[in-house]
């Protein structure tokens, strides 16, 4: 069925500046009405959302589903299942697959797999350069015609500034935003963790924040020069936030995103020396910490790109989210096989999974600490990414696609490894007690995941 009546929930729709107790009627996969005391037509199921938040379907514009070519790590089927469990109705796949998404045929393959195996909406980005090698532009016009919604070499960063300029010019011509993984290789070299006290103490090769900030500055200049819409991915450094804030004040078409691990953790976690809320699940202020000696040092599940940085950087990311400098939240869901992560820290691949934990972490670190309002957080998962990507999503307006997320911001739960829907388990948050959880995920009027169904099955 793709018709449903949601009753009694607090409906929060930032796109329409709506925040009130109301019912939501879905008919034939579209939002039909929002109001008080709505009645379900004959044959239409009712879902009681009392005490819950009803929002537009959450969008994650930065995930890696590894298909084609790396399906031992994740598939579209398992990745979309994890997205649904986390409350996400739409995801945007990055192109660093094998082969890379640099031609129309690969785009068509992913669209076909998503139609057949995906349980949420799957949107595709195309590569900026052929093979994501940073040497020759991919056929951007052909990728646009094939249905990509943005271009990026995520996982890599184009170092040739002239090539990046031409990519910006083509992206603007075809109405595509350009995403960039901001990393200056000449500064980062072979670093594996943030440059600072802990890299020295642990004896690990360092990665200065300037390696990110240099490319953010480059992108600001190119956005100003070309008029292209450039989006800086997974920002981690205080200097990047300051650069972005200043550029946005000057009206430059630049934007940024942040991931929960960068506004929750710091480089101290790699030494096993920090945790950010007490064992009973009560949220602490972001600057507070309690020791957690059970965490082993050199845990490769804390190795990500860009790396975890200092408490000062973490606070800058949160401040940037709070004042609107950073407009979008995402996971950078990056699954890897266990055997790949079960090696020395320097040899392990970068990345963690995140689709199932990002809503809870965002609620705990941003909303429950009163750094962001609930509506502001929801906007960063809905209307803001939809606007950037020119998607007809992220709203509960009448006539819109009935993609809806129902979540309980106060539900307390523990994230257990065996309950994850992802094919890979490289996540540092297993065993953590969270506050806030999706309870139903609805795509085009159909419930694709619900806690109630999961409990019944158990």
C-alpha cells in the first residue's frame, strides 16, 4: 500500500515553516493533507505517531554503497536497508566504485539495481575526472543526460587547479553542483591522523588541517571566478569553517557539510582517552569528557578521511552548524570488510559506517545540548540538501512525494553490532547508548522499515 494516515505526531516541516501537532494523510504515494482530526478513507491504514516527530524524509547526500565492484563491503540492497533503519528515505551515492561512475552505462546500472533492490530513493553522482584519476575530465554532459545529480571525485581530490576550473565551468553549464573532497596531497602526504599532540604521542604520521583548508580556499576562489555551485564535503577543521563563513557573507555560491563523527569525537579517541556522554546516556556538553579506559588505543574504527581533529575543531564545526555556515548534515557512510580494518592503524583503510547512527548523534550533540533547534537540524537533513541538489524532496507540502520519517527524539537505545543492517561493521559506536531513534521510514507512502515490525519479527 502507498496510502497511509499518520495521526497525533508533531509535524516539523522546515520547508513550509510548519511545526505543530497534526495528522498527515498520504494517498497514492503523495502528501494529500495535513491538519487536525483527519479521517482515513476506506482501506487506508493508520499509524499512530503520538509522542513522535513526523518530518520530511531524511536525505543523506554522501554515502558509499560500493556497488559495482566492491560488494563484499556493501550493496545497494544492504546499504538502503541501513538507510531505512536510520530514518533516511533518500541517499546520494558517491562515484568511487569499481569501475568508477564516469560514464552513462555505469549510471544506468546503478539506477537499475536501485529500482530492483533498493528500499529507499537512490540518487547518483558522477565522477569529475575519468577513473577519478584527476587527469582528464569525464563526459559531464553525458553523465547529466544519464541522470546524475552532481559531480565529484569523492575519495580523491583534483589537484590540478586548471582542471578543476574547467570542471566548474562545465558543471555550471549543465546545472550541476560540484562536490569536492578537500585534500591537498602535497600537505597531507601519507598522514593517517590529525597533526597535533596525539599524533606525536602515538607515533602516527600526521595530517595537518591546512591540507583541508588549502582546498577550501581554492574552491572559494573558483566558485567566485566561475559562478559554479561548489559544495565542500565532510568539513573537519576550524579554519575551513572560518573560510566558508567569510565567503558566504560575500555571497559566493559555496556550501559545506559536516558528519557526526567530526562533531562528536576528537583525535584523543584514537588514544582511548575520551568519551562525550556518561554511561547512563545523559548528554554532556560538547566540551566535557569522561575517561573510557575500555576503549583500546589505535582502534582503526576511528580512522576516517578527513581525520578526527581537536576539541577546538569540533567546537568550530558545531558553531558552524549552529550559525548556518554549514548547511547540511550527512554520514559519509563508508563500509569496509572486517579483515581490512583488522590491521595496523597506518595500514587500515579510511572510513566508517554511519547511516544508522547519524540521526541519534545529531540529536544528542546538537539538539539535546540546545546548540540547534529541532527544526534547524531537520532542515539540514531535508530541505537544505534537496535545494542544493535540485530535488523535489525534503518537504511535506501537499502534492509532494510522500517520503516521511517518524522518529522519537527521546528514545534511549543501545547500538548493537548484530542489529546493524549494513553488510560491514566498521563503526566506532557499537555499544554506545543513544538518545533519539527513527521508528518508521516511509518512501512514496509505503512503510519500508518500522521499529514495530522489527520488534514483532524478533
